[in-house]
């Protein structure tokens, strides 16, 4: 194997370990929510607030992430935030009451926000350094980490009901992932060697004295919001739609989320090839159009089979959208990446709630129509961006 390719694979596996780490850490504590609910005597509302605290921490992390990215760089921030997530996991297992659990989960959200930006910056730097696409496969390993965490949770439950023992075992695996990734992560560019678009934007800001985000960053952020609204809503509402609207029997209702998940993982493993062949702009625009159109047609047709086909279109079409947007945001600099990532978190949190409000006011069919519209809006937003190259560089 040529040396450059060997170095690329080594760095790619290290960054993939970070994505796997984040998926594993999140799914580990999420899998024990029933046990946490029982141990602390929580109501469903309190569990909902616990989940909201995690999202609020991630959404509020933008100023901190922007500062730490400049201060530490993506490599150091990845390692520091990942270590914090290990400690937080252990702390959650020892939380004595609900207020402490809320604080721990909020801190988890902040650390997740930091690691999310840092590892995506590492992925974008990998593509830039070696001129090879890799981001969609990196995002696929997040799902792999979640799946591995589910298997561990199932296995630990057969051995012991102790949350502390489960989280300790998970922490050991997380530390091993981190130990593998740390020495192989990409070094950050020295100051003054930013990517051209980011350097030019900084110079414009200094000349004009402006601190507002560039127009391209705002359009990327809007596209990210609509993309994550689509992803989040499908995860939360597809099974209920299958049962209550498509009249699927109970045994088939979970197939909605299963179809979306399988198609997303498949598309993310294939997505880097699509990006190399057609370019990020076409992958984003066509993919989001396929997702929105496929779901809209399924809603019009009704029934179990059309619904599953529509859900498959969403998984296939939307899977490569957010990885491409992360690459484009990273090309604008760390501030742009942090802002776009934060807007994505907001979309992921707000999307399911918005669908619920629409469904309550009208019907779940109209709620899912909002999901289809969100996917189509991704394509519309990205028409406002000039994609300079097939590799995802953009300008306003």
C-alpha cells in the first residue's frame, strides 16, 4: 500500500474511532433511562426534561466550542471533550438525586457539542489533506457505536442490574477507543495557515469590523437545521405514523424506523463514492429532493408499503446531507463549523416537537408533510450557495 494511502487509512480509522466513541457514549446512558427513571423515582415529564437538558447543553455550547477550537484546536479538543464524556458517564451512574442528574446530563450535552464540532473538523481536515472523500463513512461509524452500545447494554442486563457496573465496563471500552485514536489524529494547522475561504473571511471581518456570520454560513446553517429536522422527526414519529395513519399491525410498526436506519447506514457507506463521482453540491441537492419527494408521494398514496418506500427514500436521500454540510462549514473556519453544528443540534431537538404541534393541531399526516417540506428546503437553501469545487468548497 502506498505510504500516503496508508497514512490516510490510519488517520481515517482514528477519526472513525471518535465518531464511534460518541455514538457509544450517548447510546450507553440512553439505554439505561428506564433504570435511571426507576432509581431516582422520575416521572415521564422529568425524563423528558432530562433529555431536554442534554440537548440544551449541546445547543448552548456554541460560544465555548468556538473559543476552545481556537485555543486548543480540533485534536486537543477532541481528546479533552472525550475524556470529559467518560467522567460524565461514571458521574451519572452515581448521581444521588434528580437535580444532580440534570446537571450531569447538561454537562454531557456541552461535552457532546465540543466533541461533535472537533471530530467533524478532523474529518474535514482529513479530506482536505489527502484530497479524498471520507466524511459520510465517518458518520456511519456513529451508528455503529450506538449499535455496539445497545449490544453491551443487553449483555450487561443479563449479568447484572447494576448501572454502575454497566457504565464502568462502557468507560473501559471508551478509554480504549480514545487510546487508539489519540496518537493517530491529525495535527492542527499552524495559525495563519487556514483554508483560503476561512482566511479570506477573517480578513474581511477585520477590515469591516464585523462579527456577524457570513452569508454562506447562514445558508449552510439553515440547510443543516432542515436536514436535522428531517432526521430527528423520522426517528421519533415514523413508528407512530405506521401504526396510527398507515394502519400497520403492531409487529410491522417498528419497520418504519428500521427502514430509515438501514438505508441511512447503507447510504453513508456508499456516500463518499457518490461525492467523488458527482460532487457534494449534487449529492446534497438531489439527495434532499429525493427524500422530500419520496416522502410526499408516500403520504399521498397512504398504506404500509408506500410508507415504507417513502421512508426508505428519506434514509437514502438525507444520509449524506449533513456530512457534506459539515465539510462545507469547516472550510469556512472553526466559528462557522461551530455555528452550523449548533444550528443542527437545534433542528434535531426542535424538529420532533414541531411535528408534534402540527400533528396535534391537524393530523400526523400533515406533521409528516412538514418533514417532507424540510427535506425539500435543504435543496432550496443550498441553491443559494456557490459550490466552487466537487469536493465541497463553497462561497457566498
